[in-house]
C-alpha cells in the first residue's frame, strides 16, 4: 500500500502553546498512520510525558511535551506507511432504520425510504476521530454522493443511540444531547460507559459495520442499488 | 447528628464541584481533561492538610460554600480569598485548621478572586471516573455539583498537616495579564489581529464558566473565512468563534474545535485566568513561543 507514502513532504508541523504540536496531514489516512506510529513509540517509552494524541479531520495534536521542538525534529523524518496500519477492531452496530429524518434523507438521496438502511449499512466505516461528546466517533466511509449537510435547525434533544449523518460523516449519539445531524435510526449499543473496559466502543481507527436489524439475513450489500 | 468520615453540604453556593488533577489522556475519546482550574491553589490546600497532590478538593465559585464535618478533621481553604469561619468563629485562610466533629465550616463570598479550594484531611473520596473524581460540567462525568444535603465521603488520612501557620500566596491584581503564545491558527487572522488582542478593551464576560472564559471586547478580524476542519484543542487555547470575540478554553473545554485558535495562554498564567471574576479587565501579552524547529509557517 503506497497511499500514505507520497505526501509526507506536504505535512506541516505547527507549535501549539509551549507544550503541544499540531501536525497537519494531506488526508485522513496519514493521520491514522501517524497516530499508530506515535502509539507504537509511546508503548516503547520513547515519548515520555505525552498526555494526549488527538486525531482531527486533517490533523494530529500531540499534547504534554517537554520539548516540542525536539519531537518536531523527529517527526519531520518519520515516514509511517499505511502498510503498518493496524486493522483496528471491528464493531458491528445493529440499527433499526426508523429515524426522524429518514424521509428527508431518502428525498435528498433520491431513493425510497426502505433503501436508506441498505445504502447506509453497505460500506465498512472507520472512526476518523472522536469529539463532541465522550464516545462520539466521526465515521468515514460513506460514498461522497450520499454526503449531506447538517440540519438547518438543530434539535434541542437527540436521543442516545441515534444513528445519524452530517458533513460527510456518520455517527452515533452516545447519550441524549442537542444535535444537528440527520437521524436515520437508532441502536441499543452502549457507545460509552465509564464503568466498562473499554469505556468507548468507537476509538480512532475502529472499523464499523452497521447491520439493518429488519433486513433479511442474506440482504444484498451492494451500494449501487 | 450522625458522625463519620464525611462532609455534608449545608449551603452549596453558586457552584461548588469536586476537583482533582482531572482526567487527561482520554481526549482522543472526546473526554475533556477537567480538574481544578487554579491548580496551584488545589495543590497548596492538599499540602496544608497533609494530602497527596491527587486528593480531591472542593472548588467554589464566588459565593463560597458551607460544609459540616462528620468527624474531627483538618481543613484548609486556598485560592480566592474569602472569610473562613468554623461554627461562626473566624478561622485561618490558606492555613491548616483543626475542626471538631460536627463543626460547620463556612467559606463566605470571595473578597478577591473567584474560586476557593477546600481540602479536608483524607480528601473527598467519591468514586473516581476514568481515574479522576473531578466534576466535568461539559460532558457530565464525575459527581454532580454539590447540592444541599449531599454527603461526600472522606478518604483515609495520608499524613500530618503541614507545620505552618499560614502559607504565603501571591496577590491577585485588579487587571489580569495573561501571556499568550500565538498559533496554531494565527495565520487565519489579519496582520493587525495580534495587536488588537494585545490591546485594551477586554473584560471577563458573565457567561464564563469552567468550559471557557468568554470575553467582551473587540472582535479579531479574519483573513481566512469559513469553518476550520475540526482539530484537537489544548487547555488555554484562545479560540475565536464566528462573532470574533475570543474565548479562553478552561479545564472542561471540548476536546475538538471548529473555530481557529489564534494563540494559547501560558500554562503558568492559567491560575490567574481561573481567578478572574466577571468584569475583570484582561490584558494579553504576546510572548515568544517554541522556536528552532522544522516548523512551516505558510501564509495562505
């Protein structure tokens, strides 16, 4: 795999305050590769003091550095490849596709309502990064023609377990909260539980498959419809 | 009146929360770091009563708190300066105070500063969540803010109180000056934005909380419009939302942000920010950041 071999020259390393670096990458695969490399080095004890490694849409934040310039000098020489990228755990998410925005999503996709679940559950997703709330993962993998904007008016309350879409991402609300994403359905999975190990089901790099609980077992997974 | 190793809330004050060193290390899961906003005050309070640094204290907001101790304990109040009484009698501030079983410890409204810290020998021993007992107001992790009648358990006493009468502390000034290092997104603003940020006219807004210190004052003009792709944000980040007036991210800040961060407050000045009450003038002083790295600063 050479997807993450060409673009390292385009990476920018930006200091953040006195104790952090923000690494800008050309596409999400580089962030995955960089996080995996940082995790490997942390496990080997090479990055003492590092408190947090936080991937974003096109960035990785490394916080808690005693010597940011020193790490920046090292980072500039790294060329982590996606060939060394761990597959990440696979989480299957059972979904009942009965969300409040199902009709609106079907209209925008120009498909029948009953096709929304099949299209949404066809790809394998990957958690690009987390944020918004503990355990909320931003999932990439939905073909671009199905990307939708946020709702013009956010809801004051979106129920926990809501499976939703916005801005090129899929996501699942870990708990009741306000939210502006388009709601496709809901799952009974508990995304975040501080008393459980692991506390979050969706961590950066996790692969995700949605399964339509109302679909027959041998449902066609073809996206082309 | 029952006795035991606990404190009971008699008056909760405007907002009193349990705080310790927070839960850094979970930002990649969307979990805020949380923890005491005025960290040196939290650490001093613990030292005064003989607690380890990571014991939990109570952080008050402006109007103090009243607590009754279930059994004899040592208490110390630090941070915002406020009159302290034990059963109505004046007691020391920033000093270890021995209180008998059943005594009521009162911290009145702060005369200077915003947040006081109460440490009890043994520490507040509520169940930790992800390694911390801190109340996180953004995500709701940790114990709820204190309410009248709550009983908070105290832990085992770790050591003797500090052998001092009163610990010396710095003084808080009328105007708060915060050093700020520009970046990571200073290039999203016009060339005169840093000068505006460093200029007069900023005050702490009443909308401030543990998530962020909101400011009133001049807007910072943008060179690049639109939204930033979501990226990780650090404690002390000076983020500039669409309206243009900066917000300083405090301990309960969201882990990610979609607005550009023009600079980051020097970590040693965050305790000053924690003690700046609404209305306090804020002055930013721009200081040199990290140099000598393979950093690329590309103007767009």
